[in-house]
C-alpha cells in the first residue's frame, strides 16, 4: 500500500477547513484511508539517517503520512487527495476530464517508429497547457511522477513517464529505437553530452538510477524520444534530457509515456 506525505497546513488550506489530528483521522477512515503518522520533515530525516545534525536545515512543517489503497493512484498527491475528499464530502462534483484542441496552433504529434518493437513498443503523449507552478505544487508534481513509477508503472519496467517543458521543444516528436552509440545528449542536471553507452557507465553507481539500467542495458537498441530539431527529450526508462527539464517557470508541459505492453 503506497503512502503519501502531505503538508498539513497546505492540505487544510486546500480543503477550506482546519481539523484536529483526531478529526482528520476519522475523515480518512470514513473515506477508506488511514492516517499512518503525524510527523515533520526534520523528524523523518532524523529517523531515516539516525543523526540529528543531518536534519538541522529541514522543515518543521507538520506532515501527514497517509496510506492510500493500491488501486487509488489518483490520491497519490496533495491535489488528488483534496479532490477526492471534496467529492466525498459533497463539496464538488466528480471531475470530468476530456481532451481539447489548443487555442493556438496545431495538435502535437508523437510518431512511433517500427524499430521500437524491438525494445519498448508502445507510447502515448499529452500536453498540459497554461500550468502555473508554485514551489509546493512543483514538488508535488515531481513526487507524483515518482510514486506512479514505483507503483502502477512497476518501477519503470512496465511504463516510464517523461515530462518536459514544451516551450523549449518543437514538434512533431518521434519515438524511435537506435543503437546506444548513436544516441547522444546531455542528461538531466548534467552539463556534458554523452552517448547512451557512456550514460550506462556513468549512472552504474547512481543511488536511484542504477536500478533501472538493466531494463534496457543488454538490448542492441535503446528507446529514445526526440523533437523535430533532433533534440533528445528522454532515454526511457532511464532519464530525461536536460534541455527540456521542467522548471517553476514552465507553462506548457509535454508528457510522454512509453510501455512494454498494453494493459
């Protein structure tokens, strides 16, 4: 059962009501959730690392850690949790999501090449327009992506999600599979371009990414997504390119998902 940590004060502000810990625990129980722990970022870091000094700069904001049912992936972030609770409390109708054409310009297109059948044959894409990030909503956006990867995406083995600043790119986009030596780009938060071969070696000792390398490492071709100018967006399911990384200033988000099967 996945657990989501949300800042209590942000949660109450979004809900439009303040609860005591006991009152919120009761609400969670009625909704089918469990308030697992009331803590702070400082307490969490101290508990994980066993050193008070490691958490000296951490926040004292109260955090609710809430256990989420395995089939409720829509609740794995503050925004989804608030929406679910508001619907449950009768304060809003269940939202209806639908695709809409952009006000300006043409629809974006992701072209899937035949070569991807050798490694990761399925892909879909979408665009979120006119987004406004705050520091907290940006952190929630990134954390949700990670939680989806760890759960429904089966640690990226089944599905990998990439999110990009659309305004730094030019469509149409292409999803292809190429020999590792023929893929070269600057990985996220790096400054030097490297081939996919070099990238595998570079991240072989990385605390998080090394776990995903075996998913494609032994394949003769690696999946890659690039734009009309040849700019690499991502090497799924390993890492995105630095060129299109999401920032607080990002307003339009291009989302791509690649998968090994349709379920």
